[in-house]
C-alpha cells in the first residue's frame, strides 16, 4: 500500500508542473502548507506510537520502535505534496497570464537544476517568480518582455500540465 502511495505521488509529479509563483500576494504560502502537512502526519505518528507502543516494543528494539513512526510520517508528508497539487489541478482551474518585463533570472543547482525568471507583471505590478525550462532560460535576457500562461487551481496554486501544453513562456527581445 505504501508503494502505491509513493507511485501515485510520482505520477502526479510527472503530470503537473508547479508554477512557482513566489511573490503573488494571494498565492497560498507553500511553507505554511508544508508545515500543516508535516504537523498532521507527525500527530498521526504520535497517536500510533502511543497506541501501538506495547506491541512494537516487543517485536523490535526500542529505538527502532520509537524512530520508525517519525521517519514514516516525514516521508508521508513529503509525498503528500504532489497529491495536494493533483487535488488543486483536478478540482478545477482557470487560465492565468503573466505579462511583463523579466527583471532577473534565477537558477537552483542540484541533481536536476531548476531555472526561472523574476517577472514584473504589468497588470498587477507584482514581482512573480516563475519556473522556466532550460531552453526558455537560455533564450531569456533581463529586460525581455515575457508572456507566461499558467493555470490557477481550486486551492490557489499555479501550475501547468506537463504533457500536451505548449511552452509556458514566450519572450520578446526588448
């Protein structure tokens, strides 16, 4: 059952690309959402530890019985995030267009690098941080005009479908 849970989370990650709109005021706070998910799973771990401690402590060493529910809760919380994005996307969404000037680019190094752009939206005046694919990022220069199409889901998170959708952003040289 746990493997199916993780497989579902991976399927969601393959299908949905988060919009990464960090500075839009009405965007739900990702850190707060993560903390609530973690709090839920940790409370469930504490409950199960109290409820099942006698059985677990007889079957395995005390440190393993004490540590296992917390480690499992952390992983369940981490793999709940894609389900939140799936619920956001499947519950209904509306098209959103960010149109403005690229004021800076950003890059996160790691195992799979992430690229993005800080865009000042002409409509709202807000500075928005959007992910861009590697090819978009390579073509982008500061000062370019960008038009980025995303969807805003029912829970308020911005996203786009990974398959069957055109490029998220189009850039025009300034």
